[in-house]
C-alpha cells in the first residue's frame, strides 16, 4: 500500500474540523523497453484497493478495447514489492 495524496485542502480541513476528504492515488512510472515501446509500471496502490480486482478490471478494459494501445497487463509482484506492468 501507499500512494500520493492529492491536494492540501482535505488534510487541512481534517485537522481543523475533524472531517475531511483526502484523495489518494497510486504511484506509477513509465519505462522504455526495446522496440521503441513504453510500459507503465505501478509500484504503489492506495489502501483498501484490491490488487487482483484492479488487474482484472484493467485486463477487461484491454479485451473490450475501451483503452487503445494496451497489449497486456501483468502482475509481477513478488516479496520485494508491488509491480503491475501495463
């Protein structure tokens, strides 16, 4: 788990009033591979996001052609850490 908190307003409001909305996004990077292609590597996902459901949903988008340009979705997670490759 992990991720990046988007914006400061939710955190500030949570400290001031005890209530606030904090948006957390996963952490990803783009890597170049041979053949002039690129791959997106997700290394952190927010708390309570089910990794298996996330990979399954992304693969369904690929099969239904809702997102163009995706050739495969792989879960390369091992004991060193999370790694989802698109």
